[in-house]
């Protein structure tokens, strides 16, 4: 059961402990300053003294531990949009990602071998940047959504112009709608002689997606990943959508991000690809991710080059983890190793309690089944 000491309760209300003790006496509870009282009694005292009650949830406790409570919406500057490409199998998701990757103006000269790190940022000739999540199929996106992680700002829905809306297209539409993420439609394979973009637009109507040239507000671009046409228009559409969303983040704070994927490397240990969402992640930072903690030993971009820091919307590989987190886990920089351990332990403890509770339910069900 939840309890609180008289001292702590008075501190939180900024009232004198004697005031609290007086109220308790009225309720027939004789307590000294160091004694604990239960939550229900505390609630009555709080109301009697004219304060409002906020029963703290697990999430609140964590926010407090992580130092994330309160308003940190300061020093906001525009950040690049984070995009997930979705669509039916064989409609050209991978081809489109590759084609877009080839439009990167920085990559050309760098010539480094591209590693697969699950996300990459494209530098456009205009100076703008777009981050693409290269998740294998819908699985990662779905899993992340289940974990409550919202990393995607915009979904690009790829529909092959010669095939139209298929089962996984509908799934993707539903995912995007459920996550309240705006959709941009990329009608792909328009180079094919049997392509029929108008039919695709018609079919989209049945899913309440009304494209611009049919009087709606869904941006729709005709592309060919193979012939590499329409890519600049698609990128422009993404940037336009991003502008409407007014995507902003404070780069001058400790980093908060989400794990996109992770792996255990024989030589280098656990490695996570982290999408930084707020603040700037730096080498040497102490962090908590899922139930793990660690200190950033090195940061690497998708070309395998070491970088010193990563700001909002930039995906980086992080070395220095003590364990392997899951896709969708948060990644939060904290001020000390003690704090990191405290939070990781709290989360481990909570997960064990949840597991015990679940097991308890299981046995109750088994008991009932036997009756
Ligand atoms: P994914 O399953 O959605 O990732 O689709 P892929 O990118 O693997 O593409 C499936 C097939 O469609 C491959 O054979 C591609 O070469 C082909 N393809 C992809 N984009 C285009 C395109 O714009 N035009 C044509 N003609 N074929 C394409
Ligand atoms: Mg593919």
C-alpha cells in the first residue's frame, strides 16, 4: 500500500508539519513528524488544507527521476522530418529508399560503405534534410507503436501504379491513421506501360484519402524508383508537410531519443541505433535505455564514421551499452551513473512486479477453470 511520511507530505504541500499533524488529530490519527500515513488519509489531509491531489503514476515517478517533468519547450528550432515508407510488398519501398538515398548531396563525395543502421538522413541540394526510417517491413513500426513510441512524423505510402491498393496498403493506412501521422502518397512504377495512377487515386477515396487533385488535402506524387523520376517532388512534398507540422526541438538540452534497432556485435558489444528527438547526444553522456544503462563510448553515422554528437532527428549508432535494448525503447541522457542505475533498477523492479501480477492472474484463471 502507498504511504507517505508526515514530513514528506507537508514538504510537498509547502505546509508546516504541525498543520498536517493538527489535521490528522482532527481525523483521530495521532502521528509524529516521522511517522507514515496511508494514501487515503493523506488525501483527506490534502483536501482539508485546500490543496489538489495528484496521485503519481509509474510514468510520473520516472519522469521525475529522469528530470523530465515541467516545461522544456524552450529554445525550439526547426528539425528535419522523420519519415517511414510503408506499402504493400513489391510496390517498391526498398527501391524508393535506395533512389532517395542516391539524391544525397553529401554521400556522393564521401564514398564510404553504407552500413545498414535502420535509419538515415538525406542531405538535399536545397540544404534541407530528411530522416528516413528504414524499418524492415511494417513489423518494427507496429512494434514501436505498441510500445507507445512515436518516432515518425510523416508516412510515405507507396502504391504501385500497376497494382493499386492491396492488403498491406490498407494495413499501412490504418497504422498511420491510428498513430495520427499524416500520409503522403507516392504512386510508384509510373514508368510501366500498364500503370494507372488515376485508378490508384480513385481507390484511395474508399479509404478516406482524398488527394489534392480530387479536391482533398492529401499530397500525392507520381514517382518511378526505377527511372528515378519524381523524387525531388516527393522530397518537396515531405518538406511541405513538415512545415505544416512545425516540427521543432531544443538542441541545447540533454538528449532524449528512441531505439530504432539494436544488435549484439561480437567485437563491439551491444550496439543500438538511436534516433535523437530532443537535445544533443554526445560521446561520454550517461544514459538509460529500457532497463539498461551505459555511457556513450562512440557515436557513428550510417557511413560508419565516428561523430562527436548528434542533434534532433539524426539517427546514430551508439556504442557503450551494458545490455541490448529493444526497438521502441526510450533513450534518455541522465546526469550521473548513480541516477542511471537507480532508474534501470526501478524499471527492472517494476517489470518483475508486472510479471508476478500477470503470473498471479494466470493462476487465478487456472483456479477458476478448475471450478
Ligand atoms: P518492396 O517489397 O516494397 O521493398 O519492393 P522492392 O523495392 O523490392 O521492388 C519490388 C520490385 O519492383 C523489384 O523488382 C523492383 O525492381 C521493382 N520496382 C520498384 N520500383 C519500380 C519502378 O519504379 N518501376 C519499375 N518498373 N519497377 C520497379
Ligand atoms: Mg523491401
